[in-house]
C-alpha cells in the first residue's frame, strides 16, 4: 500500500514543497508466484500535478520497507503511483494513485 504526506517549504516561492511516500515491497508477482528479494530490482515513482499527466519519474533502489521524499514541488495537488521493477527490468502494474495537497 502506498501512502504519502505533504510538507516542507515555507513562503510563497514555487518548487520548495515536498511529499514523503512510503510502501512495502511486494512478496509476490501479479500471477501469484513468490518474488524473492534478489529478484527485486527497485521501484519507479511516477508523479505529476494531474492524474492525466504523471510524467515525472523518480527511480528508487530495492528496499523492503521503502520511504522516499519527492522534493521541488509547487503548491497544489500532486498525484503519485509506484511500480515495482524486477531484476530483469520488467515493470509491474501501477499501484493505486495517491494524492497530496500542498
């Protein structure tokens, strides 16, 4: 499950806000097969200022209980999802989209 909370920044200048996201690595593939820790290549966080334009990308290394801070965000509502990358570079389906209002 992906969760997030907004924060950071002060004043009115743009690009000084941040959101911290956290999630747990999956234990199985979409087809139900176990996913061994050595098969986990990392994660891709996709985000943007609208659900239709989540074109920004942040690569995150392999982790079991993951947390990452996305910074440089402008004031407003931001949308995020995470995909798992296996050791062969294959991407999972996106997680549920979460949003944060800054």
